[in-house]
C-alpha cells in the first residue's frame, strides 16, 4: 500500500470513529426519537411497551456505535503503524 492510500484510510477510519462516538454518546436521544416515531406509527401503546421499545432502540445504537468506534480505532492504529513503517 502506498502512503497516500494509507492517509486516505486514516481519514475514512476517522470518520467511522467519529460516527461511532456520536452513536455511543447520543444513543439515548436517538433511541427515544425512534421510539417516538414507532409509537406514532402504531397509534399508541402502553407505557411498559414504550419503555421496552426505547431500551431496544437505545441498545441497538449502543451496539452499532461500539462496533464502529472499535473498528475505526483499530484501523487508525494499523494505518498509522504502517505509515511509520514506510517512513523507516
């Protein structure tokens, strides 16, 4: 791999890491928003069901954010290591 391609990979993985970070820390907001859309689509639901839906959406965003954040960080570390290896 060339140095330019590795720099592009660092930029792409930085974007993936930032997306994962946002999903992690705003998962409650996103989960509540999606659950609100779900309840509007259903025409209403009882409170325990609504809370379960909020928890489910929040957990989905947490899992997705964690995966993206981890993959992004691992790719950044690998790319930076390879760039340093090319410089030597």
